[in-house]
C-alpha cells in the first residue's frame, strides 16, 4: 500500500503484491488472498490493456481464492464470474497460457452463459494464430452450437406440446 501510495503508476508493484500476498511460507487465509486480489483489481483498472495483470488477477481469483472459500460462501459466485471475466480479458489481450480461451469458455458454461461462451470462442478464433488451439476452439464451437440447437429444439417442442394441451386437450 505504501509503494502504491507513493507511485500508483508503478505497474510492477500490483503484480508483485498479487504474488507475494498469496505465497507465504506459513500459509494464508482467504481474507489475505482477497486483499491481494483487491490490489490486483486496482492495477487491472488502472492498466486495462495489461493482459498479464488481467491473467494474474484471473488466476489468483480462480486458482488461489476459490479453493479457500467454502461452497456456501455468499461471494463465491461473484468471484467465479470475476475470475472468468478477467480470463477472457487476458485471452483477448494475448496473455496467459494457450488453454486459457477454452478454460474461460468452460467457466462461462458452468455459470450458465452458453451464448456468451459461444461469442467468446468466435471472437478468440479470429485472434488466435496457433493452429492447435484454433482446432480445439473449432471443436468446442461445434459442440456448443449443437447443444444450443438441441436446447432450442427441445424448448420449441415443449412449448408446442403445452399449447396443444391447452387448446386441444382431447387430441393426442
């Protein structure tokens, strides 16, 4: 906090605090990790085009904080969503590991946001140059589109059947 008070534009401090605040020889608590995430969040807001900072924030939230939170924690879903959003930002900015695009799409699906996962994969397909990652994105896009089609088909049939029962209950 002192370093950032002296120079809030000292970009490396945000990343350093994010790492140093999570890895301690005596172990850490969820509250301490949350403090590190707050600093990383401030850095990501101050430097929105820094993909590595976005990746650090996403990874710290997803892989460091969430395992420390109980399943019934009231803020858990908010942290999951925030971690996913920063994963997408990092991927969009070309930071993080190659699998980040697919992981963020999976996280969106788990959060019930299939349409957003589809849009993210379509956007990233245009940006990614690695042919192996593009092939994996292509497969996932096909799977999601098939699921979306099947879901829409199922929903339309259920709606049709409901209307039939209301209007023509005597007709099989």
